[in-house]
């Protein structure tokens, strides 16, 4: 299993040269316009490049010229260092440059650092249309012998027979960003859902009811863990149920001890819906390799923050979790090493420091972490 240890991003919006270790659980704080969203978008772009959707993603971002560091950068470079179960390391690098209104992949490389070898082993070497792969059978690097789309990365087109390459492709492509949950009248999570197996609640809650029902029927222990988390957050909750509303379609009801009749999911408040979705997501069986959650505290009561952070810490044993927040109440319950403080350097580019790199020991004996943030000690 690969774990991302380090990432370097160059030339992407304000991320002119951001070099950062990646921990299992990181919460990004900082003022507006310091690059928090850009950091998440950079990971999303990297995921798209590994899954053969680079062209689509760049179009959605407005084209490569729209995301370059303005006036200073001629290309975008991602370099990611990953460890494989502490036995060896892999470094993947991707360089994109504008080509008129389009783009070109001018360099792409995948290197293996293994104690068995004296020097790094090139698994992918790609420069423009000169593309070569390491042949594991003959132990040499050879040109590709299959049709290649030069607008997509070599990594995204690797055959399954190249096991190490393919595992890394799956790791990087399995990066997901979760953002503000739609809780409007026609939101997917408020509508009846088909009774079928599901791996999680869905990025917009479109599988929330189906997944919880599937867990109750197949993994009772997992379902009860989620239900216990909900009862810890909402002590008046008695149970959640799944009444059929049409052939093969289910809804969700929430039985509150203060009411004689249960509430249907479309009647629940925005905060309850968001916590229901988040707690289910964080305890789901198949979390993505990297999970990014943008402002999970939105609409949540401050008393729920501690429970939510405990769920995040547990989830970080199964996914690398990156969270952004503007909430001082949220960071109250964090440890300094879990904080990642974004700011702008003297040139207006994004800088980042871990919370435990600040001299806080004496302060923390008298103040909480959120109070230190409000006092400006992370500037």
C-alpha cells in the first residue's frame, strides 16, 4: 500500500513553489486567498491526470493558462514522494506547459528508490512523445508498444501487467474531494434511493440511505458504530429506520424520543443532515486513498466538533485526510501537529507551516489552540 509522504507543487496559482510533507491527518487553516482551495484543487488535478481525465479537468479549471502562477510561471510541476509499506519509495513527477490555448506533457517520470538497487530505477521516462517504460521481465527500459494519447499521462495508460505502475495509478486516481453538501429541497440525499449495495454515502449523499440500509443488513456491527456516533452527537435519537416508499426504493426516518412519529430525512435540519453524511462517510468501508473535505464544520453546532474530529482521527488510519476550516471552534479540539497553517510570504505566494513548528508550549499551558489562533500567534 502506497502512502503519500511529500508533495511539491510549482507554478499552480499562488502555489509558486510549495514543498510539504503529508501526514495521515492535516487540518489547513489560514485567511482567505492564501491558497487553501488551490492546494485541494492541485490534488484533484493530480488525481485527474492519473485517471485519464487531465484534459477534462484542465478545461473545467479554465485551461492551463488560467491556473499558472500569473506572470511568473511557464509550466506546472507536481512531484510526489510515496512510500510502499516502508520497504521502498516511489517518486512521481509531472510537468505541464501551455501549447497555445492547449497544453503539453513535456516531462513525466516515475522513479523507484529501493535498497536493493544502487541508483534510482526509472519505471517511466516520458519527454514529449519519447515515452519509455521499465520492462519487469527483461529488466530494461523500453519504448511503449501500444497506442498512446499524448494529451493524457503515461501513468494513466499503463497496462495492468505493470503491477507497480498500476498500483500507483490507482492510488493517485483514488483521491476525492468533498465539499459543501447540497441540502436543498431536491438534494439527492433527500430523495428516495434505490435499495442496492453501495460502498459509501456518495459525494453528494446520493447513496446515503442505500449505504446505511446495506450496512444494517450485511454489517450490523459497522451500522451500530455509525448509529452510536449519531446518538453521541444527538442524545435524543432513538433509532434510524428505512421505510420503503416505492418498489425497490427506500427513505430514511429519524426517531426522536421527544416526538411520537419519526421524522423523514427531508424533514431533518441542515446540520443534522450534514453530520449524518459526514459520520457515515468517515466510517465507510471504502474510503478513497486521499480524502479531502472542504469546511466540514459548515452548519454544525460547535458541540459536535469534538465528536467529528475523533471520527476524523479514526478515519485517518484508513485514508490520508486533508481538511480545510475557518472555524476556531473546530481547531479547539486539535493537536498542534494536526494543524497546517497557510499564509502568504513576502512575495505573495503560499507558504505553509505545521502547527507544532511554532513556539507554543508555554502558551498552551494557559490557552487553548483556538485562542492562540485568535491572538494571531500563527501569523
